[in-house]
């Protein structure tokens, strides 16, 4: 136990209290048990440590990561028992999916039921499903998802400007005044330069650590997810992992695209059901974004269009060959689905919240494809401010 506390105190000393991610204020931290899930590299560990340092008595809390070698011979439930005797009331458990035993859900349930004065926060991969298994935690634990940086957060991380998130309805109504105010405070040309930088390097908070090697780190993180996180959660075999890697390699060269499931299955040398399951894995890992039709049934239905999850992945895997039109759509889909439902459209690119139709493109894009459709809008790149139903693309990064 002493080694766990020593590592914990070291992390607390080193952690910076700012900047703060958007999710920090949305979490009800007084809950006795809840989960924070998210893609690898989005900042779950940092947020937990920041909360401890800023809001708790450090001596009455403990942060542990379950990939620590300590847990190869020790159980989490036994650690909780010792902590309770020592007066520790807040336990933060990281990398829950790396626990070497399959009993993590049952042990968390036992801790919750046994120690009424202990608050437990646990984090894990976005692939984690806390309702699975005999110990179904969904009745006891709320689940929050931490996404990558929005463009709004990126501007704050870069010390350019601090803005509050805006709702989509407010954006649609007041985008002209909002954009004019922001552009005036920053600089008309600078907002586009910052946006282009964000598209390439700004979705994952670790971009600030080593910008020169950022693309390689993104690729390495994806590899870690496929080789380590996915097998740990889904118990898949090595050959399945290889097929998923092959599938991702094919998708990277095509995305965004309308998939031909039969052809993809042949190329990956797998069955239709296994292919759809693999695509679902990649979406839950936040490597892909799947655009589905309204009222599509279940995750095993064919997606209308397959995207890479975010533009940083697109540039990291596609390099200089990355198509700007694809990047624009990927950005829009990524940012909008963080705040509401986004489905495919018969005429435009996307339908948002079941009501608004959007076409995404460059500054010269027209309403030709979505003419006469009620509540239709253009999301336009390389535009500082818009007018009417023509809205700057960068402003859709201010929603969370």
C-alpha cells in the first residue's frame, strides 16, 4: 500500500490545476460511484487528479491505476477495505479495463454496498460497457464520457480566448453577432489559421507535449487501443485484431465513404457479421464515426457512411494526401454528435436533432443540393463570419 500512496502523491505534486476540461463542471462529484469513459488520450487521468488536488483533502483520497504491477497480486476490494480502516473516503480507479481479474464490476459493486462512506470514481476505455456482466453497475453508477478537445477548448488551451459553450439553437439564431465579437477580439485572419492548426493537431490534449511527433503519437495510441485495450475488454483473439487492423487500413484510404459490406468482407477475409462487429468495435474505441440513417436498428445495422472519428486521426493516418473536403465533414460530424443526434440526409450531408439539414463545404458552396428544404444551413470553411443561413464551419467547434 505504501508504494501506491507514494506514486499517488508524486502524481498530485506534478499535476497542473489548469486548464480544466469541459466535463469537470458537468459531473456530479458527490455521487458515491460513477464512471468516466473516453478514448485513450482525452485526459481522464488528468481530470481526476485535478479534481483531487483542487477539491479534496489529498490525505483522504487515493488514485490508483489498475495496470500497476501491484494489482497482479492484490485485489481492488482488499485495497478498499484497508483504505476504509485508514479513513480514506475517496478512491479514484484508473484503467479499470486493465484489471487482471474479470471481477472488477463485482468488486466495485461490493465496495459500493459495503463502505457507505466511500466515494469511488473509476475510468476506462470508451469501449467499456458497465451494464454488462452479472454485476450490472448501471443501476448504481452514472457514466460520463470525456471527448477530445473541441475547437472552443483548443482556443483556451492556446491562451487565445476563453469562451463559454453555446447551444446549437443559439448558434443558428445569433451566429453573425457571435462570430463578429469573437473575430474582433482575436483577429480576422487568425481564427482561420488557428482552426486549420486544430484540424491537424489539437483534438487530443497531449498535442502540447511534443508537437513535432504528434502525428506519430496519435498512430501509436491507435495501435495501443487495438493491441491492448480492445483485447482486454472484448477478449478477442490475435487473428481478430489483425483483421481489424486490416479493416482500419482499408477504411483510412477511403473515409468518408458509403460502405459496401460484401466487398469489405471479402477484402478483410471475414464474414458480414464479424465485419459489422469490428466496425462497431472501432466506433466504440472512438477511432471511427459511423453515420446512420434515422431510426436505424442496433449497432449491427449497416452504417450509411463511415468516417474517421476526428480530423487529427485523418491527418495522422493520411498525411499530406488527406482530402480537405473529407476533413470538413469529419470535423462537423465529430463536433455535432458530441451534443446531439446526427443522422444521414437524402439531400444534404447531415440531419441534426432530427430537424436541421446541413451541407458542409468551402466558402463558395451554394444551397443547390438543399434548396427548398426547411431549416437548411451551409457550414462553410475559410469564412470568418457568415450571413443568413451560411455559417462559418469553425463555429460548430464552440458547442462543448
